[in-house]
């Protein structure tokens, strides 16, 4: 027994109509001419001509090819091999997914990407190219990989509808993974909740990608916030390289322009020493942004220092070029403290 009355059961099916369920699980159905009737290829057997009909008004399906039909619960029993009780539980979980916090969905995606990282040699090779060889550090930073074509299937099997994945930006309208062929970092808030994902392309696609919405505060701030001396870098691979070299007091702002939250984190409490190690660009954009930020931090009560790297380098490329821990320590020692 499920503990549900017939009225409860009807209410459950009304809350999640059959047509909506099929579409959110990537079922392709088109109007069939009759009012509120739709047709598509049957998901219960192999066919080349559409014979699977759904009546949206009656909330029922019937396939003229295999002769099977019924309501949503019957569809789950046939398509997934569920018992009646398992079908009810699945629908209740699916409805529950509609109200879960976005962080839970992003956590699920981040965990899946972490799992995939170890099954794709191109991702491991890319990390080595970027100088990351420490498996414990890769695990600690939550680095993953999106091979493409698998996230939708993984998350919908756990009850997340296609509409939720699309709204979160994880897939495009065709269900394709937004982070396809990208190394992925999970961006978390001070409570450890995942608030965004950052993807770095390993091929020719646009290099940097975030999901829509807030990127949260400074990266790994829950680890770095207690440090009286903090190193600030632009990119996550800069941070990863410095952490691997032993500089675990490094954080990242995902660029040179800090959000109000990131600036507040860096300047509170006053008296912190902030070493700004931005890129040494040919156009000097990184150093210009560093000077502006240093003045702002100074007025907020922090002690700001501008780290000057060799021309054309960022922290990651500096270590890839052969720099050692001692070399970067010398850069910190020679950093220019900013005065009013």
C-alpha cells in the first residue's frame, strides 16, 4: 500500500501532467490535429513512424504500434520497470525537485563533473598542461570535467526536469551541456553552498564561461579569510598553481573588477595585507586595475601591495615557465606597497 487515497493519486497526476513529464524528459511530441492530442515516436519500443499518442485533456497515452497505453503511472511501470509504489515515490521526488534550492542542483552537477574528470584523458592532459599534477589538490578544489552529452541524462534520471536544467543554464534548449569540453570549478559561498560553476574550455570554444547569476564572493574565501596576508589573483588556474606551490592564502576574484561583496570580504577586517598579483599584460590592463584596487583597499583600511611579475606572465604561466616557490617569494618581497 502507498498510504494514498484515490483523491491523493489524482491530485498527484494533475500536479505533474503526462505531457509535461514526457517533455521535461526530452520527449519530442507535436500536435496531432485533434484538440489537445500530441504524437511522437514511442519511447516503449523501436519505431520509425510516430504512433505514440498523448491526450493532454484526459492525461492518457496510447501507442498504436505496440498497443500499450494508460496514465503516467502506467507509463513509468512500462518504461522504467517500476512497481506501482515505486512509480508514486518517483513522482513525489520529481515534484519535490521543483522546490529544491538551486545550490542542490548545482552540487549535483559539480559532483558529476568531478566523477567524469577521472574518466577522460583529455581533461587530465589539459590539467597537466596547466601545471596541475597534485590529485589531492584537484580533489580539494573540486575540479571536474564536462565531456558533453551526459549531464542531462544523469540529472533527469535523478528527477530534475529539463526545464530546471535550462533555467539554471546547465543545458541549452536542445539539452546540450553548456560546459561541453570544459574543465569545471564549483564556486561556493561562505557556507559551502554551490552558487555558480566556472568552465574553462580545453578546445577552441570561448575560453571562459559562467552560469547566469551571481558568482558569489572570493573563491575559497572560507579557507583564506583567517589569513592576515592574502594574495589576490585574477584566474582560478593562477590560484590553483599558487596553492600547489604552497601559497594557500591565495584567493581569486574571477577577473580584475571586484563585486561589492568581494571587496567587503577583502577589506574586512582592516589591517590585512593584500598582495595583488594580477596579469602582466602587454597593454598593462592588469597592472592598471591593480593600482586602482590598491587605492580602494588603502582607503578601506587594508595594506595593499602590487606584485610585479616578469613581463607577459600571470602567476600560472610564471610557474609553468619554471619559476619556483623561492622565485615567487622574491616577487612578494619586492611587491610595491601603495601609500596614500
